[in-house]
C-alpha cells in the first residue's frame, strides 16, 4: 500500500506540472455566452462545493482515477441536497440513479471513475460514509457514481481503483481551483479523438436575475465533430467522426456532467436545468451517438431547500417542510448559464489535457497552436 501511495503522489505532481503550461479556453479568447464566470471559473465557485481528485497511474497500462464532488462540508446523508438526473443517451452505468430520481435528493457525494470501477468505488464510498459520526444506525445508503470508459488508455479489466483511492479523493476534497485535463477520472479519457479529461466552468447571474452562481464539472470521453464557438476545429484538423465511415469513427464515448448551483431550486426544476446542459454539450460538436452515455446530475446547495434529517435513532424527521424556491418564470437565466458553463467546461477539459501514452498507444493533446490558427481564420480571436 505504501508503494502505491508514493507512486500516486509522484504521478499527480508530474501531471500538475505538465498541464499547468496549457491554457484554459478563456486564455485563447474562447468565452461562450453572455454571463461572466465566477472568480475561479469552476464548480467550486458555488459556495460549499468541494472537489477531490486522485490520479492512478501504474506501469505502462493503468491510466485512470477518481473525482469526487461534495455539495457541502456537512454529512451529506444527514443534510441532503435536492438533485435531479437528465439522460441524453443512456449507454452507461450511472449508479444510484433510480433512487435519486424517486426522492429527488443526494445522500452521498458524487464520484466519477472508470466504467468497470463503478462498483468498487461505490463500495468504498459506502464504507467511508458508514464510518462517519452519526451514522451508527444507518442500514441503507444510495451511492451515486458515474463513469466513462477509459479503456483506450487504461487497462480497465484490471479494475485498478482501490478503497484508498476513493478515500483520498473524498478526504482531499477542497474548495478553490480545480485541476483540469488528464487528471482524476479524466486521466485516461479521449474526446473527439484527442485527449479528454476533467474540465470545469461557472457563470454568475447579475443581481437583477437573482445573482445566483452555476458551476459545471465534466468528465469528457466522447466523440463527434469538434467545433469551438462554431469554428470547425475537427474538420480543419482532419480528425472527426464519420470521416472514413469506420466503426471506430462514429463518435462513441461518454460524458458525465455535474451541475451545482446556489439557486434555491426544487428537484423538478433542477431536472429542467440538467436538461439544458445537453445543449452546451451539443455546441461542442457531439451528436450523442448510439454508444455514448451522456448524463447530467444537477443539485442545489441553497439552505432554503436543504433536506436535513435527524441523526439515526434520535427521532423522526418532521412530516412537513417549508421551502422558498425560484419560480418557473425565473429559471430561464439559469438555463442560459448552464449551457454556457457546460460548453466552456468541455473546452477546458481538452485544452488543459496533455498527451498520454499507454501500452504503446499515444493519444495526443489537442494542438493549441493549430487551434489558435483556426479560431483566427474564422474570426473568433
């Protein structure tokens, strides 16, 4: 165990150094939409939200990891947030979705990892949750774990995620900047034929529209015909789905999109917000192909809609709950914000990612200099 932990720290440090030199989308003048980002331009601009990531690189074949998103600093089982799921295309293994839909709430953090590691990650998170204070009488937990298939670069059949990786991601979750690119659950992913990964962005509404913040984090691992603010980057670079008609060029893959907001929304309106993230995805050139799992999980951190339970064994939950929430007529600005933040988060996941090699296969990073040229050609810079 000690040997693995040491290796993990070295890999994460090297990744941070290499990816620090690559630009985010805004550094290239790519700033989708009309609303400004938050101070960090990240999901952690939503107060209380923290992100923890562990990158697992072993030998020449393991390239994967865990990304954990926590809605607040309290016990998420005892202080639940309203949440919703939207499925753009359901080719995936999103765990915990039926209860989340039924009750409209999260009772655990959200984990992202590789496809065949979903159940191992869930088991480790349940153990971590059961060991927390106040959980002695708990006999049921609904872990929410999303995934994309990083088997192109990762020895996915080895199912390399271990409990210590999950614990490290959960316990290492912090506010502040979020590392992007080939890290955490994005360590082995591929997007539009280039290196994909973790990306994030946020938008802040003006006070006249509520002043709310919307943050998005993505795990990009999908295909299609890449465009950046409408510029046909994929076509210009000669790398896009269907160019040769081959089965491996049809845009398959997946993406997990996690949306957080401090707007007081019901789970019903969170579902409507989640649905709009798919519009941001489509702006980047995805057509949600047959073999793509395109999922959105949205939650609200607003105290007004929090669903706080008594500690197990200390009494019954109150039978009624009074809430104040944003009305239907006021959610349109939030729809716009999530479209913009999702689009930019996807760009960030690719712009920040570095080239990764595994088992003799190299997936190259998106060539930033060429992207600059293409954007200039189409009048975007």
